[in-house]
C-alpha cells in the first residue's frame, strides 16, 4: 500500500461530551472549526485535521494524546491560562512557575494540560 504524494494527516481525539470538547478546542485553544457531521467535529490545525469523536464511557489515557510545537511556549501558556486553561504541574518534576519542564540537555521545553475529558495535551518549544 502507498499513501501517494497528496495525503494529509488527520489526528483524532475522543470525548464523552462533544459540544463541551468543541467549545474547548475552538474557544480556549483557538483552533479553526471546520464542520460537524454525524460522526465527529473537525478542526483545522494549520493544515492538519483534528477530528473529535464522541465515545460513550470513554476513559482518557494518562499519556499525551495530542501536542503542538510552538515558537514561544511562554506566550502560548499565558494566552491559554488567560482563557481558563490550567497547566498540569507534576510534583518533583522541576517545572517552572508557568508549568514548563526543561528537557535534559536543553533540547526542548514542554508543558502539559488537559482538555475537559482529561485527555493529556502538550506544548513543546524546541
């Protein structure tokens, strides 16, 4: 099988409550809403699709489900927290006051937060 030269990536995230998830990804994260259909809600992430699918009884994984590489993690965190997003602080992990963890060797800065379903999301600045 070959995907061909014109494929595009689509990411998926699950929710128990699609209207609440749609409001979070649109209003708090600022993603561009594209369309609702009977099976999910679609957002554009700079050319990569995000499909939010409602699953009854969904339980989130403790591991990151989705992440974004950003050019200015501090500015991004300040914008998100002003919109009501809370960064996740892990005790003993050595994050700064904004919730940013510095990867060993200084290769990346990473911060985590959750969506309304508890899906773990991340921001990374390389």
